[in-house]
């Protein structure tokens, strides 16, 4: 893959020329630009190839509900109970509907129809509300699915949801436990966290919490293994119930103090299907766990 190819793809995105490509053509080009090789859709083998296949050929309304940061709450309530949901303060269709003065001293705002569109506010007195409103207006105008043709986001009504701010009992930033599940079975758990040095880390563990120091993603891994959370078995059980209907689903939880479980999100196309696994055999192993359904777009 050349730098020129990446720049050309980026130009196509900015000028909206890529919008004229079919989902399959766009996906093939996206994959080539990020992974540096052609996408095998006829006989996909590794994790990324199978995620791209699922993105193109396995579509159900349940994916839309579960990718929606607000609508998924009902799904979670039905599957495992509302006690695992973070407190929802309100949901808004327009930025002008948000009464900043009535918001609590700390909160989180996020777009329902995208990924990574979040404003984490631990202290309202320090938040530039004008800038925050500008950011949210851009979210509401944008179609997140343009970035990676993750079609489910295109079907979600654009809204802003406000939830309670969370942190560890000792005031430390949250650890994000991402359970990679396959038809309800957890195979690996990626833990994302920040350290005082300001760096972001991702550690991988297998389902028994054995630290996989030689398996990782693009982010660096920390050499020190994280203490096994007391609620690990409960997390895996809950993840199984939430993901049983999907060939592959990443179920994200927070575990406050390693004990109290709070649902984060369900993700069906991690990294747009362009994840940098090391070593390559890790991507192949993860791909073997995905059992592809019969090809066909269903409602």
C-alpha cells in the first residue's frame, strides 16, 4: 500500500466522490488502503475478512437497534435486566433541547448513531459549552456510516444521549472490558485503559484471564498484567446472553472496582474490519471462531 493510495482515498472521502461507490466496491478499497492487500470475500479466513463479509452480506434490524446507543438499552433490559445499565439522564433530537444549567455537575454526552462521538465531562464548570454544542451539531448532521460503510449506523435516528459520569471508586479512569464473543461464547477480552503517563493501552486476556502478552492490537500493551476482576464470570455470562444471536459481537462492560458491572455497548464491526492484530496468526485464530451464516441480506 502506498502513501499515494491512502491520500487518494482520503481525498475521495472529503470530496464525497466515494459516496458513488457501491458498498462492496467501497469496502474493498477501504480494506486495501488500511491492510495493504486485497479483500477475500469469496473465501474469507481471518477476523477482518469475515467482519467485512458480515458487514456486506448479513444485515438484520437487530443490528440497528443494538448499535443505537439509546435503543440498545431496551435490548439490554430485556436480555439481562436494567440493573446493568448506566443512568440515562435524557435523550435529545436537537442540541437546543439540552438545558445545560439543569445537567448535573458531571455527565457524558454521546451520539446515538456513531462510535467515538463522546463528550466526557467530569466537571461542568470547566466545560466549554459553546464548543461542545458545535461538536454535537456536527455529529447530528453527519452520517457516520460514510467512514467505513458500517451500514447499521446509517439506519439509526441521529440523537444525543446524556448519561451519568462514571469513574473507579478510587477516582481513577475507567477500564473498558471488551469481550470478543462468537455466537455467545467469549474467547478473548481486551482491556483498554489509560495510565498516569498519559498513554493508552490495550491488554489481551483469554477467557480464563491468562494474559496474552504476545497478542495485541495497534495500541501498546502494558507489561504488567491487570488483576482479574471479581465479576469476570458474571461478565462472561452476561456477554453470552447479549451476543447469543450474533456470529460475532464485541460486548463492552465497565467493572467498577472489579465488582460492579455496567454495560457499555455492543459492537459488530470493530475497527471497521481493519484491525491491526499482531501476530498475523492471531487474526487467523480469531477468524476461525466466526461461523458465517448463509449469505443474504435479511430484514
